[in-house]
């Protein structure tokens, strides 16, 4: 249009919202006052509701140091938290001290896989590709199922040993790092490898831990926080969560 560059008015003028409100009040009288009154009341009610919810959750956040760092609590309460690969690798390496295995690396493999490179004293370097099929942690159950996508080892018994060992160590590391060193007994974790899938069940271990026995407002941690998924990403493993207050 020919007039596209023509200003519609004084573009340098700044609008004063207070002046606009006063002008509207002067012209509309009682109608404006009624609308303003209801709007203020709606804002007050919303603020009161939010304050009530915040007050219910505040003791849990105040006591969050029993379970999480403040940052981890904040991230999980918003639905997700990333556990970096280097932290997981350091944890697993320490847990494998004295064994014949060493975790050399853990990384993301597109589109949704975890690549583990493991060194064995006799069998040399081994590479596993794992997919997280299921991951669930709440007050009633704590388990995961991993799918072995690629692992070429002729000795089936040895392959099962490696997969069970690394699968359980991997999950224990993620949960322990997530919840600031929860006291889960590794010996009480049940692992089962069958047809290329490894199931890791640590329900009993978690329920017996001191972590789960700590109560705030008659709620334990996993009554409030439910871990629902593990998603491999380039920078780390994304843990998805939801919080519920019943």
C-alpha cells in the first residue's frame, strides 16, 4: 500500500494506563467500578488458592534437604531433571572397584539409546546399546525394564552376567544420584535377564530404606514424587516426574 510508511499517529507518545483507567471510570461510572471490584476479587481468590497450595507443599520443600538439594527438588517438582553422564560414570566406576569390569564410557546414541563401553580383564572392550522401556518409582513399586538392542558376545552366560551387572549398576547410580545418595542396598535389588530384556526391581530395597521411612506431614517422599520415565539425551539422562498431593 502507498501509505504503508505513514504513521497512524504520534508514535513517540507513551500511554499512561492510570490516565486511561481514570478516563474510563469517568465515562462509565458504576459499570467500571463493578467490573474493577469483581476483577480485584477474582485476583484475591486466585492468590489465596495458590497460597494454600504453596503452604501445603512448603514443609516438604523446607525438609527437602532430607531428600534432595533445593535445586533438584525444584526441578523434579516442575517435572524433569537431567542426571549428567559423567556423574553416572564416576558412580558406576566406584561401585565396580575390585571387580573384573570397568565402565569406560556412557553416552547418548540416537534416537533414544544408551551406549555403554565396558572393559573386562579377559574379554576386552565390550559395547552395549540399551533402550529404557519402562521406568517407574513411587511408594508402591520401583522397577525398570531395559531392552538390549545390540551386544555381540558368543558366551551367553557371560553376556547375561554383563547385562545384569551393568543394568542394575546403571539404574542404581541414576536413582542414588537423583536422590542425593539414598541408602539402597545393592544386594537387595532383583535383576532378571530374559530374551534380550533386563528387569531391575528395587521396590523392597527402596521401601526398606531410611529415605522412604522419613515422613513429612505423614507423607514419605515417593507418596508425593512419582518418577515416570528415563529419556536418554545428549547431555545426560532426563528423569521425568510428577508430584501429587492427596
